[in-house]
C-alpha cells in the first residue's frame, strides 16, 4: 500500500503551492512505497544534494520497483509469483 507523505496541494520541500508549476510525485522509498509531492525544481534539489531525508532507498530499488510493476498482470501478481506457483 502506498503511503503519501503530503497532499498534492503543497510541496513537502518548500511548502509552496502548485500555482505556476504542477507538483510531481517523488518516491521517498520504494519498499515500502512512500511518495511525496514536490515541485520539479525541488525534485532536482533532492537528487542534487549529498544528504536528503527525502531519499530513503538503496541503489537499484528504483529499477527493481519499475521492473516488478511492469511485469504485473491484471490480478496484481508478478511473473515471478505466477512461475513459482506452476
């Protein structure tokens, strides 16, 4: 289940509203999934800083998450789960 750390009407980094630019979803964590809404510029700051409390994942988690998401079928099970059950 996805946990949203803030609402889509306020950037979690600068606390600004999405007046001029729409807020985007930033994965703070993939396992478990935690998402924060941020401005694009704030998103760049998160990834450009040496330390950010808004990055709580390991190298490779993003690739693993999107590979798993891509391989799900309509029932929500992954290819790996389907193969293991055969």
